[in-house]
C-alpha cells in the first residue's frame, strides 16, 4: 500500500508537472501565434505601403510624361503647320498636273522647312516615314501627280493624327470624295 500510495503521489505530481508544462507550452504557442500574426499583419501593411508608393510613382511618371507630351505638342503644332502650308500644290481638290519645276520647288521648300528651326525634331516616327515616302515619290520621275498627291495626303493625315485632329478611326477613312453614281445623276436631271 505504501508503494501504491507513493506511486499515486508520484503520478499526481507527474500529472501536475505535465499540466504545468503543457500550460507553459500553450502559452508559448499562443505567444508565437500572436507574434506570427503581428509579423503577417506588418508584412501585409508593408506590401500595401509598397503598392501605394508604386502607384504614387506611376502617377508621378504619368504626370511627368503628360507634361512632356504637352510641351512637345505645343512645339509640334507650329512645325506641323509650316510643313502643311507648303503642301498646297498637292491638294486633291486642285487635281493639277505637277510640272518638274513645281516638283523641284516643293522639294526644296519642304527640305528647307524640315530642317529650319528644328521642325523635323517634332515629327513622330510615323510622320517621318510618311514624309520620306512623299519626298521619294516627289523625286521619282516616273511618279504621277496622283501618286504624289496620294503620298502627301497620307503625310498630312499622319500630321493630323499626331496632333489629335484625327483619331485612329478617322485617320483610316478616305479623304477623297466618293465617286457619284452617274445613273442617279441622269435620273435627277430634267
């Protein structure tokens, strides 16, 4: 009985000791969970802050790009106007045959205006490509006046697109008047 009593006391002491250790471990586990939770919340907060900073940076970059675009646009418009004014002889509405002298004069005026005051700096890549195509067509002796008009019409369309007179859809539409139906004209005549 003494041994049984002693074993019972030892077992109770062991159970009590195990319960205390379990309680300590649960407390430590709760503390670790709380620390992990705080770290996770801090990481989430840092991530949110990083996203906010990245958004602010993108907004600042966008604002800076818009300012630069506005500055370029304000310089681009006078350059485009000068290049536009010279092209009057290539207007579709005139429908004139361009003489070799008119071609040479137009080529010289365009070249001078292209380089004067840095006008060409403000041309978009697409406008430079259209300009070069039009100038090549103007120089080629086998180009017809219609070929030249078409090339310069494409160049002017690009200029309008660049200064946002035309949107993409409008730039794709033909600028030539559609041919009239001769049968309809005959019917409408008395």
